[in-house]
C-alpha cells in the first residue's frame, strides 16, 4: 500500500501541473490575441477621363551626308599649293580654288601645241593656194572637161585642213590640262578628310580629299512595323513630307531641337528587324544659309540623334499612366463610393514609356485608378486614398502604409484627391 502511494503521488503532481499550465496558457493567449480588423490598403489615385491623345513615334538614327564625294585631280603632277579651304573641317564655296599642281610642264605643252597649230595653218594656206593655181593652169590650157581631184590637189587640201583641226584639238587639250592643275570646288560643301600634302606627286584619279555637300543632311530612321498604322509616310516626291523633330542623343541636357522632314522610305522592310527605314532631311545643318542666326549647334556627320514623329490622334480614349499598370495589362480601379479595389484586365491600342492608351467602354468616365505600388491587393479590398501632399517617408506612417506605397516618394501637387488626380492627368496630357 505504501508502495502504491509513493508511485501515484508524483504522477498526481505532474497531472495537476499540466492541467494548470493548460488553463493559464489559454487564458493568456485569449487575452493577448486582438480582435482581427480588416486591412485597409493606402494608395494614391489618378482620375481616368476620356480624351484625345496625340501619338508620338520615337526612334533614332545617325546623321549622314546626302552627297559625299572623293575630290581628285584629273592630271598628274606635284602638289604646289593646298588652300586653307581644303583643310579638315573647312567650308568652301562652289568654284573656290582648293589645290594647285605644278603647271610648268603643262604650260610648255600649250606652247608646243600652239606652234603645231601655226605650222598646220601655214601648210593649209599653201595647199589652198596651190589648189587655186592648179585650176587656173587647167583653164589656161583650154581643156573643156572638169579636172579631177588630183589635178586640183583637193586630197592634199583636205589633209592640210584635217591637220589644222587636229592641231586645234591638241591645243584645246593642252589648255584644259593646264586648267586642271588648279582643282576647284564642285559645290558648296565641307572637307571631311584631306589626303595629300604639299610636294606630293599624284596621278589622275588620286583622291586628294573627301568632301560633302552642306545644303542638307539625311537621317535613316527605323520605324517598327506595328507603328506604321499610325503614320502616313511619303513613298514618292509627289506626296507631302512628314515633319520630324531631332534631339541630341549624346547630350541629354541639350535643349536643341532640329526640325526636319521625312521625304521617303526605302520601300522594303528590314528582313531581320521587320522595320521600315524612313529617310529624313534636315536643311542647312551648319546654319550657313536659311538657319543662320538661330543659335542652333551644328548637326554633324556621324552624330547620333533621337527623333520624334507626330502620328495619328487617338480619339475618345483613356490615358493610363504606367505606374498604374501591374503585370503588363492589369490595373486596379477604386470603386466609389465604397472605396474598394476592382481588378481589371486591359488591352492597350498604343503604349510608350509613360502611358498605355486604352479604348474600353466598360470603364466609366472619371473612374479612379490606383497608382501606388501595392504588395497586398486582393480584389474588393478596402482602400484609403492618400492625398498628393502626404510624404510617404513620414516615420508616423505605419508598416501597412510602407507596404502599400513606394517608400521615399514625394508628392508634386496639393489639394483634395479628385483635384490632384485631375491635375495629374492634365499634366500628363501636356507632356504627351
């Protein structure tokens, strides 16, 4: 009996301890566990309103000369003079003397040709006199028939005449070669690269410089096939050109804008990229003529540029900022007046780096769309709309605020939600 008492006593103590622990833990857990509250998602919104949207096709290209030529001499000789207008980067006008070769040999050739012509003319005069005398002798002899050509020395006269013509041609050629020792500019242009130096011997056809015209430059612009429906590009010179704006792609801070026109296309899509290349022109790229005094920097050959082309105007559409788009084609509308999230899949008819353009009759005009980044966003969740003047970096915001909005973002506007949303859309339209 004593044995059983000693064995049951520890077991009873353990049982009573476990029961007490269970009761006390349950009561404490029930006291610590708060009543669950519905989670409210905080976000900013933008009002969607139907309006017209101007599409802008953005592309890029490299400036190139529309007429680049290799300047060469037509005669051989030693370079005697190189004009300042032929230095690298120099401008020149049509007819300017750019290069002079040593002309001593060519001047001597002209003198020799002149002497040869004088001898030929003298021989012709002698033969002409002999022919006249032969006819007089024939008539004095009393012959009634007409003398033949040999009697009248006509073959010798024709030979003398041909020698005169040949001597004239030789003289003209010698004079042309003498003129060609002076190389003149064939058009108004600029030097891309000089290839010779004073004292260098050159032969006919040797390139002395690479030059290009400066009246206008060209830019080859790739247009994606999916954007061709928003443009009407000219296919011939008879069709009206399309305006295009160019910006400096090397200096993002530059405010220079060069206005150009698309005058044609290459007529075939690129096999690899499926893009159509349009040919644009910018007149007077160096501000030497019609653009003189406009303070535009020169548009240099080889310079990369960005281009903007105004396309079709899309009527009665919604302009959705990209900040409001999730998973490429999903947005969250804030349904009023209960302020609950409504998930909506959209299909854009136009998209760029800032906006998606949507034509959807199921979206009511004036609907609010959430623009803040939301980690937790189940459908029909309750929403609290944040005014634009709320600083999301405020330490007084709780953890849910930080999860529901981009940390560190700051507002650019003030006032009530509807007013700020309307202002945001209005400013987006101006930037578009």
